[in-house]
C-alpha cells in the first residue's frame, strides 16, 4: 500500500486540501479540494487527477460545520474514492513560526502550545491554521502532523533586515520583520536551482503577485530581505490589504475617526488595497476589464509600488541576475508584468514584449543581463515535500511539477 500525504491550509471559513501519493521517490498529486463556508452553509468540492469532480453541501442538520467536521468530510471522501494508500502524514500551512522556527516541525502538544503563543502575531490566520491541526489530529490519529511555516524561509535575515527602529526590547519580545509567502519562495528557489542552477546561485528577486503580494530578495539561495514585515499587511498593496502605510494614519484613524482596533483591522485587511482604491474589485482581471478611472489608478499604484520595491531590493542585493514572477497576477497578467518590467534596462532587464504577451517561461530578451522568468508556484506541493522529508520518506530535492 502506498503512502499518502495530505496538505491542509485552514482559514477562518475554509479548508483547502490536497492528497499526494509518494512512491519511488516522487510526489504525485491525486486530488485537491476545498471546503468553503465553514460556520455557515458549507460546501465540499474536490477534483481528482483523472478529472473526476465531486461537489455537495455538507449536512448541517445536527450541528454547524466546523473545522473538525470539515476534515471528517475529507476523510470520508478519501475512503469513498478509495485512493490507493494510507495517510501517513498531514502537512499544514501555518502562517507564523515566530522567531523560533526556521524549518518544518512535527507537532506535539508542546509545539502546539508554542504555536498558539504566536497567535497575536497573526490573529487572522494562526488560530484557524491551528484549528486545522487539531481537527486533523482527530480525523487522522495515526498520521504525523507537520507544521510548515510561511515565515521560516526568512528566518536567517541579517538584523538590519529584521528589525524596526524601535527600542531594542520590542525586537527581543518578537516585534520584528518576519516576512511571509516563504513556502512559495522556497518552492520557486528549488525549481530554479534545478532548472537554472547558475542563476539560483546568484542574486534573485522573486515577485509573488496575487491577492496577497510580496517580493523577496534571495542571494545564493538565502532570503536576505522581504517586503512584508511584522504582519502580512506590509509592503505591496494587495487585493484587499493596504500594503505600506504611514503609522501616523493609524493614529489619525484612532484619534480623529474614533475607530477601534477591530474597525481598523477590518479596514486595513479587508477593505483596502486594490478593492478599496478602485471601489470596483480586488481581482486584477476585473480591474483590467473595467472602464472606471479608479480601476486604472489602482493598477497604476500597484505597478508603481512593485517597481519601487524591486529597486530597493536590488540595492540590498547589490545587483540582480534574475527576476521571477509568480502567483496569480505574476503568472497570468501580461499587461501588468509588462508595465512592471518595461524601461528597466538601467539595471539589466530587457523585456521581450512578444514573449511576455505569450506567457512564455523566459520573458527577457536573449542577451539581457538580467533574466526574467515566469514560474508557477505550488505551495501545497512544497508542504507535501517538507512533510515527506521530515518523515524520512525518499523524496527528491526538487518537488517536481506534475
């Protein structure tokens, strides 16, 4: 019987999951799915690798669907579909590993308590990530539970990239720049190391551009700076998050608008970014299709901030050998990519407009001093690879794309 690995990404109202078989040193994705509407009208949807789809509304006649019931539904579906294998490991996306965890860990009661203590650092993510861990322990009691952290890839930043200009006691207490999207950056680096080993040893910027967006500077395979900081609010404007913001704005909202912490949190996390600026949508596709000037303004602001942050990270790296674009926008929005990378010959990027329009893998001109690539990220596969590696299962260095 083959070994199966599940990946779980639990949010406040949803649980994303994937199932992989590991055999002969290879991860093969068997299925992926989503339970959406937890706490309300919950729906289950899944798709197997052969294309077969399943969708239904979860029974709530006896109780409202919670994370435990959602994972039980996943277990029942796996058994019904008779996926060939036994679940030996469940890998979890856990947003925050604090200043402690720089690599995935097997979750035991002590580790779980430590991760709970980081909840104030990511109040909109960590509690739900851990609710998914608790539910998985009950649904899959024989499987190892592995926490994979979005912050881990950035934990070896130099002090100057890790701190704020606050009294040192706050840094010592954990108020520092953590960076996020680390699972995506690590996956991209592994693929780059396999496909472009010379570039991977150089100075690389990866742009993870989606509903959540950030940039990471990687030097010789190590993250040295990220645009995200203490929380996933910092840096680039995102779908609904504000990005970089003068702290004085928060003080103004408190003093003059009489807004409390909950109201400010809702504004900055859920009603700002592309959505707030445009008044149209948080979806780049809808903004590009819109005739509203506010939609155009939101796109222009997004582009300008990405360009500005690229320049800053180039200064940190002391040059640039390669830039990789990934995420929903980075992989698909050709016009946005073009706007971000055009007129950047001054630090080596010579964009090939036709290759970019065709979504080719290499979108820089032949002979460009800096190579520009489009690579598809896969955080779930990175979690599965980490889980296999931690359990000592034979797993290739590169989590191959299926």
